[in-house]
C-alpha cells in the first residue's frame, strides 16, 4: 500500500521549521510533501528565538533548501479546489481551508494541529486523514532511532520556537511528556 502524500498547513510547517531538522524529518516520512503557495508565501515566516539565543528578535526561516531538493513542493489550487476552498473557508481559517481543499481533491493526508480543521477533515467524504505534529515527530524518532537527548531537544525547540505543545487528550501526549522530560 502506497503512503499518501502530505499537504502541510501553516501551523505544522512552523513546527517543522522549529525542529531545526526539517530535511531529516521530511526524508523519514518517505512520501511527497506539498504546501499551497499562499500558505508558504504569506503565513509561514518567522520563529521565536530560543531563550539562550543572543538575539530575541523573531527569526526568519526559509524552506528553500527543501523546495530546491524536491522534499517539499509548492502548488497552486486548481479551479475545482478553489470552489472547495471557498466552501471550507466558511468553517475554518483560509490557510487551513486551502490545505484541506488540496488534500481532499488530491487524496492526501494533512499535517495539522488545528482543531477546527481536524473536525472538518473528519466530516468530509471520504475523510481526509490527519497527521499531527506528535505523530510525525514520533515517526521520525522511531524510524531514525533518534537518541533521547536529541529527541527532547527537538520537542523543546517546537515548544519554545513554535509555541506548540499537544493537549493532554492527544493520544501521544504521554509520549511527548516522557520524551521531553528525559533530557
């Protein structure tokens, strides 16, 4: 069975950038990764610095290396996808609506942690499969046999630079907590 491609929304891309290990992580997912052009160009621009950084200014980042190697591809929505985007934008933010439209029409999973987007994705026919940040991070940790200290540091970077932490009801909350506390 083929692994479905991934459509990345802004919050998940921000988390990916915060890891500092985007190339390794995208490689470990072993599938194509897509992002809607507007999402990459307008929404995903800066990360918060680590507390120990000399500068406390927001840090610009770029996915140009991943775009250049083909690990990540930008896409523009087709007319039928634009119609779905307009419909979905009534229920979720524009960035999530674009990503859901892309994934729904092209049979992809969506990397997202946005609760309204996750709810909408589950209500579509067929449902759009989600891939949350803890899921893709755990997959990377397991597949690449990432050491506990490295894994803990990556989770710390996501929490501090992207301000993401799974809620206690997330199925991988305990894994996250166990991993981040064993530095």
